[in-house]
């Protein structure tokens, strides 16, 4: 019969093997540069994840900026918090495309926010740029894909960029350093529960 001491010994040996592998990976990852992070997929939490990373950066004293595409003029908990901590925001403020039903107005609003994004993507003093729900602007062809890629590729070497939204274009996925896909298993809204302040926005 295996004693508790034997179990502990085997566990310790297994954890030591894992530790050696993890340490080796950490030691081999020595390059340091700005990352392009994509958070895509059909599940809830893409913007939340992007803002979580932005908040983490601000907590470490980094300078950050957020550009929100699609969003309307309703209250945004993340903005309420982060603007007080020096984060620059630019918001499309037209709402969802099915609400506006005005393509030319949406394109004009997207172009205005994108102009600010291009400025920030050239600014070496900005450490992290969140392009929240940018993917829709490319899917709807409100913005030019090549222009977006050029701005991202030519950004300052140490600047991190986070892109969120469904159906991210494959060219941006290929360019990205880290890509996460959020998939839905359940959503409260599907069961008739409305979006709630402080949780959903």
C-alpha cells in the first residue's frame, strides 16, 4: 500500500519536472518588444479582457489610450475609472450599426476615431493602445485594412496594441503575437436577462 509519504514524494518529483520545463521556457524567452494582442470570437468578454489588460498596464504606471469603435454615448464603467487615471479615450459614439442604419455617418465617425488611433500609434510615449471592436470596422469596410496594418506594423517598437471584436481579419491574426478566441457556452441574455450596469457595461 502506498503511504502518504510516497504520494507526497511522487507529487514533488512530478512538480519538479514541470518546474524544470517551465524554467527552461522562461529562460529561452528573452526578447522584449511591443506585442500585438487580438481577442476575438463570438463569446462575451472580449472588450472586458482588453480593458483588463489596459488597467493592469495603468496599474504599473504605463501610459495607455483606448479607442472604442461601435460604442454609443451610454455610460462606460471602464471609461469612468480609467479616464480618472490618465487614460485618453476616443469613442465612436454612434452606437450599434443596426441602431444608426446610416452607413455614411458610421464611416465618418469611424474615420474620426481612426485618425486619433493613427496619431497614438506613432506616439512613443504611449505604452498601450486598445482598439476596442476595431474588427467590425474592417468587416464592414468602414476602414481600409492595409492602412490599419501599416499603422500597426510601423508603431513604436515597445508599444503594445490590443484589438478586440468578432471575426478578426486573418491578416491581423497572422500578424498578431497573441490571439485568444472567446467562445460562448451560455449567456444570460439568451435566457431573457437584461444587460446590467457594472457587469455588462
